[in-house]
């Protein structure tokens, strides 16, 4: 009798608990809070943010050189985790639909999609977006999507490569459903990208990112001397998700510094090339010194060209940045753990040659405080404008928990975030816009049957 009553109360308790949870769910940052990070006297202070522009504004911006008419250009890259797709759309098509939903009246330019295979296997997808209203055809927006997932996907522990997956594997233990989903998605699919990127396996990602960024600014990558011909001839914008922020920062930094010869030559000889330049020129080691000097001069010119090209950047929208965390890989000492060399070098390079009359570079970090993989972005200088857009991506239940997958993945499904990317922020209460249908995230490889869902 006692056992029956306990089971009865248990069922009633579960029902009551569900009802209480439903009644007690809330979003702490709805509406979002938007802060400018003001850097002064070696520290950053949050103040209520002023306005910043969005996607619709860049078609109205004249480039720094005074030339007009080139289409604005936007580069969007995904982050860790295999990019979510639908049965009828690849991830970049899903992102296109996200933008169209948030940008009423905008439409894709017919037959504008181009796909470019990068040297190591990443893919660059290009298409045209026509803003609504009376806009000259030349002021359309070129949307570029950098898909680097083909470089890491073959190495992830899924399918037959997963020691837990084969049906006859003797090491298949029962695992709770939540823990299974987190391990299959968060660990095997998502953290695997971070581990690979930070090691030698990330070299192809970094190399193809260099290639894409050089082309993004109108240049052509030379393996020995860097990005040749990059210009600030058009307004440009960056959008990144998760690990993608670090990937773009590292790409910019490498184009700026990896090809430059050592600035401190030995007294007995002319300047020696860096290790990277030495490898690139190894097959030409017997070339005359004058030729090597010409290559070094070209590398310096190309680096300066990249600095100039980066002044065309208007906004860098970062969704779920992991910069302080991944930046630990670049920490130089225990007392300097917050240092991220790529971020600092990016800001310095993007602002170094910016005209006094040009708008400052604005970096907007969208972050949900309950996103375990996102961080407040704190500047180390006052050279660029840093904005933290604090938002809730899903409900918090009784102040105790927000689903980790929704907290990390729902930025592009957040009506406040997508409105800010498209229309900017005008101060005061952030505005909501239309959003597309939700997508899955952190799900990992699907189980083959009900038993596998319980035991893998």
C-alpha cells in the first residue's frame, strides 16, 4: 500500500512540477540590454549603448577612397558543430532564409549563386541580395558564406569511426538520454572542432580562411608574399558564429604578419625571412639575394595593403563568441590569461589607417549569459567600438536552468538579434523582427534505433 501511494504521489508530483515549471519560466534579458564598453585608464566600463548600424546601412556607405558604386560585401562563417541543415536547404541557404525573414522586402538576385572550392577543401559560396526600396543595382549586397566544415567533418568520431557506435562494440554502456545527447552533440561534434582547430589539424582551416579573406577584399593570395591587391574599394561587414570569430581573427592576423620578414636583421646579412616565408621559398633557395629582397618588399607591401583594406569594415557581428576561452591558447603568462593576440591585432590593423572622417569600426558581441560557450567581450584599447548585446535565447526554468543547446544556438532564431543585424540598433529598447523556423543544434549523429538512443 505504501509503495502504491508513493508511486501515485510521484506521478502527481511530476505533473505538478511540470505545471510549476511552465508557470515559472522566464527570460531575464527580454528585452535585451545593450552596452558600450568604454575603455579608459586600463579598464572597461559598461554604459548604455548608443545607436549602431546594420546590414541595410552599408549600401549607403561611401568607401574610404571616395569611389562609389561597388556592391557592399558581407562574409558570414559558421562556428563549431556541423552546421545545421534542413531536408531542403544547406546551412548557408538556411542563413539566407534567416536574413530574408528578418529583412522584409529584400530578395535574392536571381541566378547569382556561385560556389568556389578553396585549396584545402573549404567552400566559399557567393550570392546577391537586393535590399528593398529604390536602390541602384550596383548597391546590392554580396553575401559570402565561408563553409570550413568539410575540413573537420571527416575526422569527427561519428559513424564507424566512433568506438561507441558499432552494433557489436563490447564497450556500449547505458547512458542517460540527456547525457547521450550532450556527448554526441556537444563533445563529439562541437568540441571536436575546437580541438582540431587549435592543433595542427586546424592548419587547413586557417589556410583556406586566409584565401577567402584575401579574395573578400579583392586580392589574390600568393603563397610566398601574402595577399596581393587587397583594397578598401567597397563597404564590408563580417558575421561570425561561435568559433568562427576566432577563425576570422586568426585569418586577418596571419595575412598581416605571417609573410613579413624579420624586422631585425643580423649585422652580417640582410633581413632573413620568417619561418613561413622560408618554407614558401625553400624550392627557390638558390635565387639571388636581390630576388629574395624583392619578395620581402612585396610581402611588406601586401601587408600594408591588407591594413588599408581592413579600413572598409563597418561592423563585425559576433554570435556566441568564444574569444576569451580560445584565447587561452595564446596566453603568454599566468598573469596574462585574458590576452588574445588575434583580437588585439585585428582591432589595431582595422583601425590603423582609418580616416578621421570615417565611422569607427563597431564590433557587436551577441551573448546569452546562460550560453556556456559565450563570453562578454572586453576591449584592451579604445581603438574600436565594442558593444555587448546581452540577450536571452530561451526560457530559464525557475531561475535554475536554460537549455544549453538553445542558449548557444538560438541567436539566429532570436527576433532581437536578427533585427539588430539587419536594421542596427537605434538606442532605447531593442526592436524585434521576424525570424525563420527553429533549427536543431548540438544533436550529434542520429541514433539508428531506439536501443542505440539508450546505449551509445
